[in-house]
C-alpha cells in the first residue's frame, strides 16, 4: 500500500495555525505601545505658578471697622506651607516658605502632570522664623508647631484641574483669618508689682493634648475643644505696660463657641496677685472678643454685651 504526503499543504496549514496563534500577541503589543505613548503624553509636566493673596484684615480707626484685602506681608504673615494632593489624596508636591529667607515669598513655582489636584495652603505669623511653617498632613489636617498661636493665621484649600498645554497660573485667596481672639482692657490701674498676665481659655478642656494647634485647613476648625494658654510679660510689651490689652488667640470647633476665660495676674517671681474667671464668653472665628472693665476692685458686675457684626471685634463689659 502506497501512502503519499503532501508536505507543501501540511506546511501551509501549520503556518496558518502559527500565524493565528501569534496574532493576539501582536495586537496586544500594538495596544501596549499605544498606551505607553499615551501615558508619556499625560505625565508630561506643566509649569504651574501659585500666588497667595486675598488676606482679609481690619483697619480700626476710631472704632470704625473697615475690611481690606492684603498681601501676605501686609497681613503680618511670616510663614507659608503649601502642599498638593492628587485624586487619591496622595501627597504630590510640597514646599514651605519663610519671609526674609525666600525670594517671592508669596509665590510658588512647580511642575505638575495633567490631572486633578487639591491645593492646600496655611499661612501664619510665627514667633521666630526657626519655628517654621505649618505641617500639612492632608487637606483635612494640619498643625502649627509653635509655642504660641498668633491672630494672623489663615488656611485655604482649592480644587485645581491641570490640563496639558500652556503654563497655568493659580491664585489662592485666603480670606478671613481662622482664629478667634480674646483681649483684655482693664479700666483700673495695674498694681506696680504685676509683671505677668496669664490668660487661659477653657482651663478644664483637654489639658494633656500633645498639640492643641492641630486643625482642619478646609474649615479652620479644631478637632476638639482645647485649653489654650498665653503669658504676656510687661518687659516684652510696648511701653513696658499692658495698656494695649493682653490678647490670646485660639482655634474653635465651630464658627462660634462659648468658653470660660481665666486671667491670672502675677509678680516677677510668678506669685499670684489676682485671679478672675469670666464664664460663658462668646468667641467667634475671625473676631476679637474685647473685655473691658475693672479688674482689681471689688465692685465688679458680670454683665456681657456683644457686637454680633462680622467686624473683627466683639465688645464685652465686666
């Protein structure tokens, strides 16, 4: 019996099978190359210039309040922290600036790939430049690492869409300060031996908290009610006196909060001369509660009066 093989036909069929097996791999490779090229285009950086402005501050001539828009320098800000987060809330870029040590203090220049971002900025006055700018952990959490919280403290967040093409300019307006303040104006004279004024806001609240200057940059609010303390010394005060009104600033948990304020008068050795506690004092974000009255005499009333306008200052009589 004679069997004939058609080797030519067999080779053609084999090549056809081999081609169909390789075809999916070839197509996948083409799409892979196209995807890589697309990713390269999408991640090509775009130059971004960020400017900081729009600080609200008050000028107080003869008790008439006027709000103005200011630059960082005019708002008495000395430190700015800036951070960029991507859509997954992952840190993408960060920079800190200190007045006097960085050129173009109120500007940031960076490069970002096309995408959607959240810009976060915190600006504040620091006691010394070495204390530095705030630490921003996320768009919802930041901390000021200083021994005192000044009135000039601002924060803002902004959603920014970066597209491929021309350089982008972004202006972040801070607006109103996020702190609340309490100032003390005493009608009777200070005894000569008073060398220190200690002001404590809510002395019974969270005394052991590691850092009470932790807050949410998107709202300016603290995460919990805190106790705040500041000590004002006569030798560090203008004209070596307390005539300008000792002041303390703090974060609130809402735009308005009722607190107790304790004031201790001490001599140069720290000995207590006179203490008073003011109960149920209203503090407001971006406002100063001004307390006026007699402190060292016994004829003291506990009446409170408030100016509820959003004009930087509230009146409080005692």
